[in-house]
C-alpha cells in the first residue's frame, strides 16, 4: 500500500519534466555525431559551436567547459558543442528548435556536417597502445595514481601466489525517465526545471558556464523518474537549452530519447584489472598487488579522472592485509564520458578482492568463508591505502555467517559469499529546512529524492522529534529558491547527512516554538509560521560493514537465483519499508550487471546496445525466488544515527553471484556481464 508522495506518483499524478508546458515554448533537438571519431570540416545549420564560442568570449572570457576539474586536465574537458572534432557516437554538434518535438526533430535534417572519419579507439587495450586521441596530449592516460607501498615479493612471507584478470563492462542505469530540462529566461532571470539528483549542482554549473550571477538563477526539480547516478551532474544539453532561451527569449524544453540516452549519458563501470595475491597455506593473505585501468571515455567530464583512485583506495575492503600496492589509471577512448553508476567504484573494488579470495580458497581447499574470516580483523584497523579506521571486521562477519545460515545452506546449494565495506559520500555534508504553518509542515532536503523514498524517513524524523503526524508533512522537490545551499542525493549519503541536517533542523524549530510560547507543543508549531534550516557538515566518511550471500542454479543456459541474502549494518533504520525497497532494487541491478547488462561498442566505436531491448535489462522472471534481508543496527555518531545503504546491494551482489554461477558451471567468472556464450 502506498501513501504520500509514492501514492501521488503511482496514481499518475506526478509532474515530470515532459508534463510541464510553458506558453510559447520551443522544443530542442540535438544533432549528434554518428561517428566515434571524426574531424569536423564544416557545420552548416542549427545552433553550433561557432556561435557559442562567440558568446563565451563576451560573457565569461573563454570557452566554457563542463568538468570544472583539475587545471592539468583542461586539455581533456568536453566542449558544450563539438569543436573541430567529435570523439564519441552521440556527441552534441548542433541544436535545432521547433514549435513542438516533431517539428524540432524534422529540423535536424536541415543541419549539414562534413565529416572526415578517423580511426576510433574503442577499448582500454587499444587506448594504451594508440596515438593520443586529443591533440596536444602525450598519451591517452587521463590520470594515474599509486596507492599503498610498493614491495618486493622477496621481502614478504608467503607460501603461494595467485594472479588473475577481471573486466567489468560499461553499464548505464536505465531509469524509467530519461534526462530532460526546461530553461526559461525572462527579464535577466533564468528559471531552470530539471529531472535531477541535485538542483544545486545544476545551479553551480549554469552560473559558471553562462556567466550569470547565482542570484539570477533558480533551479527547480520536477518529479524525477529514477537516476542511479546519471542525473547527478551537469550536461551539455542543459547549457545549450539555457543559452537558447536567452537568445530566443522563449522557454526551451529538451527531452532526450532512449537511444540518445544510451549514446550520450555518462556510463559507469568499464574497468579492467589484474591482481596478484601472496598468501600462507592457511589462507592468510600477506600481500596484494593490483593494476587497474578505467575506461574514462572521450573527456574528463564525469568521474573518469577520479574513479581509478577511488577504486584503488578501497581495494582491500574489510580485510587486514599488511602489504598493498595499487597502480590505477584512467584512459581516454572514443566513447561517452564516464560517470557514476550506483556504487561508482565500490563494486569494482569489491569484485577484484572477493574474486581473488574465492580463487585462494579453491587453491588451498578451504571454505571461502573461512578464508575471509582469517583475513578479517579482531580489532579496528586502518588499511595501507589510507582507508579510514575500520571497525573490527571479524566479529561482524561471524555474526553475518550465522545470521544468514551460511554453513548449513552452502552444504546443499551452490552458494556465493561477499564481504565488503560501504564508503558513503558524506563530504561536505548536507542541508535541510523545515517550514510550518496552516496546519502543515514542509520539508526541503539538499539532496533531491528521485525514487528512493526520502519522504518516508523524513516524515518519521518529524514525527519522532516534533510529534507531528506524518499525514501533515510534505517533502518538497528540490528548489534553490527555498534552500540556497545543498549538495545532492548520491553515494549512500542521504540518510546520514541529510537525515542529520533534518534532525538538527527539528531541534532548532522546536527551540523556536519554546522561545515564543514558553513550551513546545505540536499544535503551536503547526498553526504558526516557523522556519528552521541546518547544514550538517561532514568531513568524514562513515564506513559500514556488510555481507551478501547468493544461491543459484544453472539449467539450460539460464541462471536462476534461488536465494538472495544480506546482513547489512544500517546504523539506525529510519524507515524499514524504505530499506527493503532499496535493497531489493539494488539487488536486481547487481544481478543485471552479472547476467546481461552492459554498454557494448564495435571495433570502430559504434554503439551496439543502441536500444533498450539490447541493453540487457532484467525481466520479471530474473527476480530471485526469495529475498532474505537481515539488518544489524549499530547506531553511528551522527545526529540521525544512520549508516549508508543505497549502494550496498550493487557492491555485494556481483561477486557473490559470480561465485554461485562458477560453482554450478565449474568455469571461472572473471567478466561481467557473463553473457549467453559463457553459459
């Protein structure tokens, strides 16, 4: 049964971007590159880079970029509209505008581009051996890091060494609603509507690239039909729509097609790695070396330059391993830029470590659970890569194995296990605001809800701290006018930092009521205007331990997930229904990554998975037969006492399912998705 915002959306009363229609509005369509790599000899028609460059020179002094990243990576920043070259299929070249979406699509035929096709770089291996994609670059290495301390294997104590290679294909979070926006520039003020995870990131992007003062921009979140990371950032199309509204003095709407989304939205994963472990015969790992490469795509416009560091940073997870050395790099290819997909580096790191532990267990003839226990710690510890102090991991794993009944179930079923740490993106914190009056309370959060059910735990916090019935509480969509400062909803952060800001705002507004009336009473709050806001600062990462177990059968080239189990430490659970929904949805995404989901390219950089039917999304009969969800509640020290959750199922599921599948087939799983050829 649904209530509140969920009921509103399920009953078809949501107001998504494409439901918003403004008077005399123009519709924008994007002319996109059909080539993965080509020189642009001439562009005729539409709004293109020639006009935009003239505007930027007058408005902000230089060509705007979208990454806002490191100065040393300026060479790799993505132009708003292609300049001289295109570097991935789907890259925006020009924009056209019509009185409706059909008119604007027809006008795409009026754009003429003279291409000179070039040899595309379509894989990590090709990138490492090819000439630089970008003029002026010395190689295709975008960013490189080393983590831990380099060691000589002669200097460590070990009996055996094992090595293996892994590859996680690129993947996109195919939410129900694609990307879209409406820009409405009037009298020197820009109102911008978006389907987004963060109205504040879009406002910051618009201000920096349009040369407008921040107080001349308002960003409003429409109801948002899912995101999974793809709607957290700032895209070229947003700026193009805003500029067009300023130019034509009319509102401009852009709604992308699904094929556009598959071409141009920023994809996650795409990691190739090599790992070598050194261990004693009892299973104790004494050293690990890892070399990994991330497919950053054509530009540093998403997470490409940061991803290799973040993956390498957490490579040892919950295990106490003394000697660790990681070489991590991202490389340029002729694909859409890399962006976050649910987990964003965490699943990739866990897949490497967990798959190597399974390999070690097989070699020495021990139960994989026992090998994990041997390498866990009885006391808090800090990993050699600089991971913050972890709680004692062995007691947690012991409890998880008992709670999930691992040893009994694994006797009779093909069972995979994973043990991992969730590192949420808590920094720099988050904001919340409470406004009361007319018998009602409005709540605003700096992290925009886009399907996770924030309204459920927000109401529970209001009820707990202000004693107000949930039916009198509304969680409003993101709006920079109502909440000037905020960050966004991603990285398993919302309940931790957003929830804590809301708790603090409750305490502030309660004190306001007491100050005015001498006492606090819910009716005094509801029937009078009060307003309290808080930004909860977080300069820490609130790690949490978690475990997954999966049972599966393989029959007639089909994988049947017979049981999906978890034991997750969520700190203080703010809403159990919300938790169950988050876990089940994340589990399906993790299963999809292993079985079928991926973004695939041909050798010449053409997108093969160019329709939703080819993208490998799961079907209803792929859902696990049973979910067994177990929760540990070890409250954290933040005001909400919560810990992270959103990404945990996508971290723990891939390696556990890979193990269950290989126990059925007798063939090692090193790649996701495995695809039908493996089976």
